[in-house]
C-alpha cells in the first residue's frame, strides 16, 4: 500500500498564495462594482447601487473570510482553542455578510418589482448559505460550546472538514454562476460589450475565484506546520 | 491524534446513488433539450438544434461518464489493470464527447455570426477541458503505458486523485455556469418564463449536478470494497 506523506509539502507557501489570490478577488469585485457599475448604496433612488452591495459582500465577506477561516485554522500558530475561536468568528462574520448580501438583492428586487429566487444562481446560493449556517452551528456546538466529548469530536471532525469543504466549493460555484448570470443579463441588454474591459475583468474575477478555491482545498489537505499536527500525517491510498 | 477510519463507511451505497443521480442528470438534460428546446441536429437550417447538442454531450459524456470513471475505479471488482483500463477508457470517451460538444457550439456560433469564447462559462469550460486532457494524458502515461516505476506511480497517485477531483469539480462548476448563462439569455429574450416548468427543470438539473458532484467526491474518499484497499485505510487528522 502506497503511503503519500502530505507532510513533505508544507501548507505555508499555499497559505500565502491564498491571501494574495483572496485579496485579488476582493480588489477585482470592488473595481467592478465601484469603477464600472457606479458604486454602492443601501438607500438610493438608483437601485442598481443597492444590487451592487450583493457581489461585494458575497466575495469580500462570504468567500474571502471563509477562505481565511479555513487556512487560518490550518496554518496559524497558537493554541487549538484560539484557532477554533478565530475560525468560528471569521465564519460567523462571513455568514453575516452573506445574509446582508442576500438582503440587498431582496431589497433591490422589491423596489423594482422583480421576482425573487427564480434562477439557479439563487437556488444554489440559498442552499449554500443554509448549509453554511448549519455547518457553522454544528461546528460551534461540537467543538467550542458546550463542546462534545473527545470521542464525539474525533468522530465529527472528518465530517466537519469534508462537509465544510463541500459547502465552500458550493459557495465558489454559486459565485461563478452569479458572475455569469449578471454578465449575461447586462450583455442581453447591451449594457456590457462581449469583449469590453468590464467583461474581461468579470471573467478574470471568475478565474481568480476558481484558483482561490483550488488553493484553499489544497491547503486543507496539506500538513499543518503547527505542533498539533504530526509530520507523519498521511492519507493512505491503495498502491498504483 | 484522532484517526478516522473511512473504512467504516462503505462506498457501495454511495456508488449506487452516483449511478441514480447521474442517470437523473442525463434524463433531465435530454427532456430539456428534446422536449422543451426542439431536439438535436448537426446539419440543419434551425441552428438552435446544433447548439442543443452542446449541453447534451457535456452532461451525458463529460459529466456522467467521468463520474462513472471515478466511482468504477473505486468500487468495481476486478484486477487493477482492468479497472485502470476501464477508468481510462471512460474518461477518454468523456473527453471526446466534450470536444465534440464544444465543436457544436463553435459551429452554432459560426453559422449565426456569434463571437466565440467571450463568456466566463466558455473560459471556465475551456480551461476545464484542457486540464482534463492533460490529466488524462499524464494518467495514461504514468499508470498504463509505458507506465512509470512503482515509486513514481506511488508519488504521482495522490496528485492524480487530487487534481482529478479538482478538474471534476471545475467541470461541475462549468456546467452550472452554462445552465445559468443559457437560462439568463433565454429569459432576457422572453423565451422562457421565470417560473415556467422549463426554468424549474433547468434549476433541478443544476441541483442534481451539485448532488452528483458531492456524491462522487465523497465516494472517492471512502474505502474501496476491493481487496486492493485494506480496511485500515484512514485519513489522519489532528485531534479536535
């Protein structure tokens, strides 16, 4: 049986890349919504500015902060309790931002008389946020407060990691579908050229999000540099 | 250090679910393209029928067959050489189908004078197909013919599994973005109601693809029932 030691590849360079690509995604969505789409506002007669809050919060809070929550737990120094608290707090802020981001779309739809929750992007996004909320809640109860027995925590942990990564991937996929939907709607109304700088920026944001997702998932399977994880951590797989 | 034995959860029920959800996705895309969108044709004056080949081949070949290739290797009985050959052959057919599926869109665009490769869906999809091709080629060379040394195969295998799953997830994400783009374009032209049966069917296809992706990724981390994989296969993770 082959045994591949993930410990040979350190998570640290990938963690740095996660920060950099995450910041790139934040910068791209801000340039898109502020420079190309006119900016952000909650109360305004130009309802487009209310909508613009949605992509910004979904990427700056939901995607960027949940990415940071995953890699922080994996790579930051400090006690387990400290790391769990930061992981939980970052995910709580990410979830709150996502809920406000969804509220912005509902407000935009209501003010313009547009129907809610008809598109696949909306279905994927709502499902992701509900699963994220359940995942956060179960993680908090089992690992932080009131905290399950050691045996329970040991049993739940791999599922917490696995389901957490699936929900994270669903969030990335929802964001991709949101970019595609917004661009298709704008191009359908001739409000954005097919090869315009704005369209290319939106596509680059989509590719950057894909890269961010791949880096975060890779970081989560590589060995942690903290003493909590032993270097012999390995994933056992059948021999090739 | 907690050790979670993936061996306790058998892959077999999930494999059956993968087959069922895969068949559901195939059925949904066929009903969508044949019943709601008028059917399929390669040479026709109604170019929409050329386009319709694209979603059908991307889901029936690319997604369904690559899902089957992953779970077949994991769960089917037989020698390793036999399983590798079937895995490689299914992925080769999946890739060929995807290339013909892309050719259908290029033909559709050419006949109607529409630009190619401007959308994020196109960028994501092309990137996925190129990575899939490289992944297939490297897997064939290392594991089948001429086949690397045992040590090389052992080193490459975890990366083959990891990158393969990432490319598979990218394929699911590209398909979701394709559904969103097509529906947004049709709804922008008032060719599909927001809450019409067709729109709901398209959304159900998107959710089914998400479920299929989650089941395939889950299957790939659970223990294989074949004697090639020992029951003590485990993923080692730090204690909670």
